[in-house]
C-alpha cells in the first residue's frame, strides 16, 4: 500500500507474503520468525534446529572456521559500493521509483552466482 496507515494495518493484521519462490524449509523459518504472536514465534534454538539450518556447523561458524560463500571486492576502507542504497525506495515518491526497486531486486536475484534459497 502507498498509505502508511494501510501498511501499518497490514503489518498488524495480515500474515506476511513471501514475494519470491523459496524452498519450504526457508519459508517455514521466515514465517516462524515473522509470527505476530510472540509466544508462537520461532526461538533462536528452534531456528538453529530447523531443517533450513541442518547443515550449518554453528561451532565452526562461531570459531570463524567457515569460509564465506561470497567475498565482495572492496576498493578501500570506506567503500560502500556493495551496499544497496534503499533510502529512496523505502517510501517511493512515485510509481516509477517503486518499479525501479522491483527491477533491481529481480535483477539482483537473477545475477547471483547461486540461488540463496536453494534446497540444502
């Protein structure tokens, strides 16, 4: 919705809609973490134990023994070229800005070296 009140109402009263086609394990984690009722929300322990995280070695991750799946090229200490500048898309001033954001996300998903939501 374009109106902030409409957005707030959807956040409060509707379940989130996943806008990309992702595997069931990933979708279950996202829905569990985005559950409106805090007592029903997925905990950190439940997330770690979920099928989506089954192949992650959390001990090796904590010990920094896991190689990063992607290492961005950094030109200098203050290089932000790998960071998406979303300020103008948070509340688009017009339809074209909204469509530009949609095109950016679609292109970003298509140009990833591997599917980030691929089945484990």
